[in-house]
């Protein structure tokens, strides 16, 4: 018998080992050799009593157990294993079983049931499927533990990428002040979420957070929304209306899509911010205001002011500090954590179980360009929980490989492991996919980083950071040319 190994560690990023429990020494030896040749590390035991010390909740292993054993049988052990770790894959093997026994074992939580005699290929295939399942469940638990352990800014602005670390650092620094802030970002990148984070983590959190979409109202209604009105100020004004600026006293006023604010209203807003007072429509009485202004825009307000589409004086008044939110395609390494977070949220909201994403589905998520950014990802998670999507998780069947983006993977790289290939961890798959996309872009652009960054739709500095992290050299692709 192989010497007894130490208890298996509960790590999601280690290879999945096999706990083989078989009392027949010849069968145990043959099974262990087949699994070892397939790349598995095997811990051999002759009984349940011998195997118990090798177990702990969250261990990175699969249990392959004979049904007929001296002492406690495999079927009798199954409930104990389920109580210890409900996600632990258990494969039962027997030469004496029948269909009724197989059905009972599956109902009681067995991952698979194999009848003796079986070929080495059948045994390895069953264990490999169980190992894939175990690896995925451990990775999901790891993501959920990360989500539960976050506090403050980290709990609101999720993501482990360097880009998001920079955003969180800037938000944390600005939240402690009352400085006005302009947030830049594409649709769906979470501009209002950042604005709320600035408010809730800052000294004005006890005041109101008041939001106004500047592009969603005509000028006359927007003026009433901002400044309020007195009774009789216009037809239909029958009572006092407190405006957003006044209602945000002691708190934060969030002006979304400020670039679409009408010019006439920009003048009045500028005056109110300079004088720190407003007059309601239909009134001549000035009323003091005390609020922090956080504005959000999809385009550079300075450039807009240069071409006359936005007032330069208002830009310089509110443009004290700036936060730029990266698009999701520039931080693909954050997709697994974000998707798991949104899946858990959707499961609670819809009172459904939270499903686990399969490797092929994750590949589709990683390959998608996400024009709607985080908002689009959240919607996909909702549909995933509701069972409204196919296996790709993307409407219409999303791509699952770099080819979905018009890019060919380098030799030896595939977005989804081939049948029988060794499964990889989520971080390994993510890094491999990102490396393939960046490599292809650099090759197409002759190693020019600026051109490759434009082709990938990410800032130049972001691409430099990724090249450093992936240990890639742009000069090597210039040499190819």
C-alpha cells in the first residue's frame, strides 16, 4: 500500500487529488496506476476508517469509493460525506450493484456510479468530470469568500484589477473631502455607484444623496427640478416644490449626463454654485445651499467646452477632481468576481438557487466585448439565474474563444479545454485568454503599443500594465515585422 499522505489542503488553486477507497489490493493498485498515468495524485486507502483522516471540508479532492467494504460500506459512508461537504464529488464503484442501488446512490448525493469491471478510460473520464466539478465549486466558494470579506469602498467597487485598485484608491481619498468631482465613463460602467460611494464614505453621508439625470428632462422642467418653485409660479404650480439643490443641503447632488444639460440651465447652475444660494421659480427670496456636486459624463467636458458644447466656466467650477472608470473590456480579469456577485444578488432577489458557471460559459463571458459594460453583465447574471439563456450565457449564443473577437489563438491555446485535456483554474484560463488577445493585437500592429491599445479599446497605460503583468515584450513583435 502507498504510504498514507497528510490531510488534503482546502485550496481551490491546487490540483484535484483522488481519495481512492478500495479493499481489494489488486483493484486498488490498477485503479491508482490508471489515474496516476492520467495526471492525478492518488491517496490510497483500504477502508472508510482509514480514509476518514484524509478528509476535511473544502479539500481539493474527489472520493472514489467501493460500495462493498469491510466495516462501513460506501453507501453507508455517503451521508457522512455529504454532511461534511455537500459539494464533495463522490464516485461509487461496485461489482455487486444493480440499477436500484445506482438510483439510490445518485439520489443520496453520489456524483457518479460505476459498475465493475470498467475500463481505465471509463474510470479516468468519470474522475476527470468530477475533478472539473470540484475545481469549479472551490473556485466559486473562493469568489464568494472574497465578496463576503470586503468592506467599505471595496465592498461597493468590486474588482481585483490594477485599474479598479486605482479607482478605489482615488475614491477613498476623495470621499474624505467635500471637493466637487467629475466622473467619466461609458454607459453602464457604474458612475452613479461611484457617486454614491463618495457620498456614503464621506463626511456628508448623513445628508441626502440627490440624483438628477440632466438629459432626461426638458429645460423648463429641469429648472424646476434643480431650483424648485413657489405656488403660482406657472400654470399647475399649486404648492411649494423644493428643488434638488435645496434638498441636497448637507449632502450630495449627483448630476448624471451633465454634458446634455441645456446651455441656459448651465448658466443658472453656475451662478447658484458660485453664490451658494438659489431662488425658487416665482420667488425673489435667496435660499442658501450647501451641497457637494458630483457630476457624471460620457465625454470629456474640457473638449466639449472647447468646441462650444459645454460652458467652460461651469467646467472649471465643477472640475476640481476627476475619476475615470474603465470599461469592462479593459479589466476582463474582474469578470468572474463581478458575475458571481451579480448571480448571488439575482438569486436572492428572485428567490432562486445560485447556479455555478461552467468553464465554457466563463470563456464566453471573457470573450464578449461588453458594450453595455457592468450593467450588461448584471443583466446577463439575472437571465442566468432565471434560466433564460443557452449554454453560452449570451443572447444569440456568445463566442467562447478569441475567434469570437476575430482573433486567432496562439498555438496550443484553446478557450475551452478539449475533451480529456487537463482542466485549468479560472485564473489560468483568464490569463491565457488575455495573453492571446493582447499577443494577437501586438502582432497585427507590428508591436506598436499605442496602436494595439486603440485596437483593443483600452488606454495605453492599461496595456503597458498588462504587458508587465503578463511578462510580454512589445519589442519582440516589432522584431517579427
